C-alpha cells in the first residue's frame, strides 16, 4: 500500500518503458562480445577508439558531497529485508551501509518489497533513534542487469530488476535523501562496459529531471566485477563523471568472471581459491593498483572488497587474535595500495578497521595517492596464478554452493560457514571452480584422481553430510529441510555439469522452476501488477 501508489506505478511505467529496450541492447552486446571472444580466441585489451579519452589529462569527475568524502568502512551485504540487522547498522559508527538488493539478498517478491519499504521508513525517520542525516549513508545497491522482476509486467515484458528497485527507491526517497544531504547514493553491480555506464547515466539524468532534482544529485559507485570492465575503468568514470562516487574492486565476482568469459580455455584454469587466490595474487594486485591509479587520477574514490569473516565473541582468545591479525594484514595491504575504504560484514569489525585507517592514513581519503609508480599491462590483468586443486578445496566449493542453493530456496541471500559469511559472490566463484575443473578434467594433487561427474557425486555425498551437520547446529532438522537440501544438491549437479557455463548463478536460480515454486507463497503476499 505504501509503495504501489498510482503515482509510483505511473513513474515505474514511464521509467521502464523509456529504458527497457536499451537494457535489452546492452545484454545483447554482452552476448556479442562473448561470441566474438570465443570465435576469435582474442583476449581483451584497452580500447583503441577511446584512447583520446584516456590520454586527456584535463577531465575529472565532479567532487562528491561532504558525506561521501570519508568512506573508510561501509557495512556490506546488508539485505534490508532483515529489519533488525538494518536498524543495528543504521545505529553503528560505519560511514556507510551497502543496502543490498543484489549479492547478499534473495530476490523473492516479499524480500524486495519489505526491503524497499524498510529503506523508505529509514529515509523518513520512522525507526526510533535513527536519523538519516546523522547515521551512516545509505549506499543503495539495486539488482544487476541480468535480473528481472517477474511480478511486474510492463508492455507485456517482465520489468528489469534494477529499474524496479531503483525506480521505487528514487520515487519514494530521492527528494528526502537530497534534502538531508544524504543521497541518493548507489552501488552499481556487474557493469561490464562503458556503454552500460552510459545507460545508467542516462537513467540518472532522466530521473533527476522527472523528480525535479538538480543534475548530479545522484552519485554511484561502480563495482568493477568483470574482467572486461577492468579494461574500461577510465571510460566508465568518464561516462558517469557528473554522477560518479568512484569505483570498487571485489575479489570473488571478478575472479569468477574469468571463468564466465574464458573458462573453456585451459590457459585460464583457476587454482584453489583458499590457497592461491587473494588480493596479493598478481592478476588481482594489478587490477587493484590500476583501479586506484585510475580513480585518483580522475578525482574519484577507490574502494575495495568486503571482510567476510565473523569475529568470535571472546576477544581475548587465541582464535580472535589470529583472525584479527589476518584481517589487519590483508586490509593494511589494500590501504597501502591507496584504497579509500572497504566493507565489513561483522559490525564488530567497524571500529577496528576505522582505527587501521586512522593509524596508516592522513585525512578523510587517499586521493592524493596518485600511484604514478603503477604501470599495469593488459598481460598482467589476464595472467592466472599458478597452483593446483586438492580434495579439501573441491569439498569446500561443493559445500558452499549446495548451502547457498539451500539458502536461496529458504528465501535467504547468504549463510554462515566456517566463520565466514558466504553470498552469491562466493557461491559464484565456487561453482565456477567446480564447472571448470570438470570441464578440463583436472587432477587432484592429493591422489591424482580426475575431477569428473563420478567424483562429483561421491564428494557431493560427503558435502551433503557436512551441510546437514551445519544445519543441525543451527536448527532442528525437519523432513522438509532435508528435502530442500537434496533439491539444492540436484541443482548443484545440474549447474556444474552443463555443457555451456551459465553466466550468472543468480540468473539461473531466479529463473529456475524450483526456486519459483519454493518462493511462490512469499510472492503471493504481494499483488501481481500488470502495467
């Protein structure tokens, strides 16, 4: 009743009608680029047609508003349908909150509507002891281009998920956020090219005109989560130069994109992620260095990924100290590379990470770190780390994907496993690993067995036992829970044994009849709208 007024539905209709064809066009362009890479065997490179843009030293993005100048620590993966965690984050000392309708959220209709409604309540100061102008800024993250909203039809087609999320939030919150000098600010997921950034910029300009907001009111941080986007970072900033809040680098979606684009090529075989893939690996280190250099050269903020670990309650125990030492070492590495901020999941990590910034940087950000020492080549961006695969790595990946599928079938976008939060990004890299290892018949380092369909079924039995054990620690297992886990296991086998790699695990899940039937009850709570 709050969200779907006649005025908001008219606004959504106009927004989606105006841009739906262009959304379809950029998705077709992705397919075209993928086909070209597959047929030609080429590798991505810096664009020749935009050399003039990269070589022009004069242009810069517009400065961000005061509340975005200091972005040391944001809370990440926060699905706003989780009201308690949302309010806890609003009362936290973080600089920002990644209000996540994407990686950390399961997009049932109920979750989307409840999440957007909670955002509206927060912006209009309807939560006790929370003022939008005083707490962390809301960094609103709509779904990515690959997602649709099946409960809203516009001119006979399902609405693009990001336009549904963005449109409702802007209609109900845009003016209020602007008046309180607290937004509207966004994260843009899975952008693959400057053409997609140009489309977002057109959407921003159109929306500001419709809502009578000044040009440049909207600011957006683009997540560079795709290897192709890494070659167009400067162009992406240029297209959004009036609306840019900078770029962000994230390890897992970015690594998984290599499999999506080049996974059938044996030279792009990714080794076990727990042992060989971190921000110190050359292909990730080069990507982060280039992102920082590009952003700071153009006056934009550069942020890095999320600390996914969960801290033990005993702050004096050995485990706590060991975890904190590892987190401090990794994040100090990123701070020294010049990043202006990053994200954490555990709210107890906010203050320790803020102190890390205070001890090792001066001022609100590191825009003065121009990184003129950095020279990143195209070859460095696509050079895979060396390393192999072992039994534990395979078992871990299977368990993560099965438990993630199980979480989605339960209407949740993430789960906790072995002291970490796992979301669609970690499930993405895990299923990418397994698909690729089967596709290339990789041998395990432990016993030289080949990773294939048969070994998957054998290890899946072990992983199912582990998954049931994890669930048993949390809740009483009922028959339907076991049944759902078995369904998740079958979905896992389907997705890793496909001949062609499904580009996005979230697309596969959101269109799968199993997910749709499991979430039907939740969807029935909302009205099916047909514009």
